[in-house]
C-alpha cells in the first residue's frame, strides 16, 4: 500500500470511519460511490443497496449525551 493511502486509512480509522477499501466495497454490495476516497462513513452504519454517496459525504452514528 502506498504511504498516502496508508496515512489516509490511519486517519480514517483513528476518527472511527471506514477505510478507503471498506468504502469502495460498498460498490460490490450495490451502493453507488462516485469517489471512494471522499466519503467518510462510520463502520457501524448499515448501508443499504442503492445508496448514492456523493464526494465529501459524512455519515456517522451519533451518540446522545446523557449530560
């Protein structure tokens, strides 16, 4: 793996997002991902077939504060 991709994946993982490869794998499951390097998707989300992820989309599971 090239160093730029490795650094991007490390940053994504540190911030609890899918790696580039995991994001690209959504295509194989019926998603439309125009640029797998751009969207940030939480690894705990269930992404359905047919979803269209545009560049710079961010989807993450929000945790409610009990304050």
